[in-house]
């Protein structure tokens, strides 16, 4: 596996992950490792912090309005108060030091979080319940800022990534982008590594049809058992740095899922949460009583 990029066949953050499908086109994400200079690291940290403060200020304002029995603050009104008006105050004047697009996208993330939460509690959104947005912390494992076309990010002639108010950042290009990106997310992970995640839109090119179909049964003794009897053992990852282990686990899962998708016309997966059986298995092994954690 290469640190610079990953190939994903599912809707996840990765070098070539399916993000959305629209009108016969597919939005893909491409990840590349970044090597910012010390000055750029400081500028990125400042941008992460400003985006985090705007997100938290917006969340706090909506929570306080709800506690006071006031109506829900609209997206536009929230932007006016938290960004436009806040920049004029001594307490938030330093927000002018970063691109306004990053601040708007931080509020957009908050608004999306609320919409998903409301859709979940109303029953419009299926699947697991969605929790309301939570405050972000500088101690979070993942820090991210998002650039849209309005932020005028670009790849320079020298193959660097030009970011407004940050500079030209060195990129480890492991493959070419198939189309002009529509947006960009810059990420710092728990290991302090930086990545650029580009969103590009390409034509939907389906895989050639095959005859086989398969079912997948997730288990504890084996990672998975396929309907044809194939048993997939869970790999024993070595005890190394956390980020590297996470990379290896992700790469192994994506390699396996890619092979299954390419070799079968249809894939059936049981709708079963293995967390409960896993807890019971640990309890049986250790002789202790386990139950889901509550907070």
C-alpha cells in the first residue's frame, strides 16, 4: 500500500471513493499526501482553528436559542452573525486571516449535520439514528477544511497545490486526476499527516457483467464467509504506529471488497450488527460481564 493514495470501491473518504452519482456521472474522491512547509503548517493550523471556532460558535448560538425558546436560526442569519458581524468584533477580528470560503464551508457542515439529525428523528432518514452536531475540539483526531471553486484553489505549473492564504503546497502525486476537481478538502490525521482530497466528476463506466453472485456472512471466527464456502480470515496486524495499522486495515478491507465486487454481478450482505456478538464473545473468553456503554 502507498501512503499517498488509496483505491476504494465504496462510498468512503479515499483516493478513488464513490461520493455521489448524478445524471449518469459519478463523483469520485482522490486522496494525495501533502508535504507542507513549516510556515504552511502554521497557516493550516490557523485555518483549522478558525473553521473549528466558526462551527462551534454556530452550534452554541443555535443551542442557546433553543434553550431560550426562540425559533431555529436560519442558515443565512447564522452566517451573518457568526462570520460577517463577528469579524467586526475584537474577539473574532482574526477570522479575516483565513479564506472566507473555509468559514462558510464550516457552517455548511453544521447545517448539514442539523438537517441529517432532523431527518433522522422525523423518520425520513433510514438507518442508524443520527446524533445532533457536537462541538469540535483541537484534540480531535481529524481536522479538516474544505475549499470550493470560490476559494480559487489550483494546481500550479510546478505541480504544487495553491491554497489561498496558505501558499503553494508540495503534493505527492501518485496518479493523475481524471478531471478538473470541483472541491477540495485538506485533512490532518491523528498522526499529523496532511492529505488533499479532491472531488472530481467523471462518466459512469460500469464494470463488465459477470455470471456469479455471492452472499457475505460476517463472523467472529472468520472476518467473512462467502456463500460459495470461501472463508476470509481476519489478518493479524502487527503492533505498529496507530496510523499505519489503520492504513493497513483500510487497505486490506478495500482490496477484499474490490475483488468481491469485480467477481460478482450481485452481492448480498446480511443486515446484522456484530458488535453484540463480539461483546458476548469477549465476555465468554474473559469471564466478565459486558454491556453496551452508556453516557
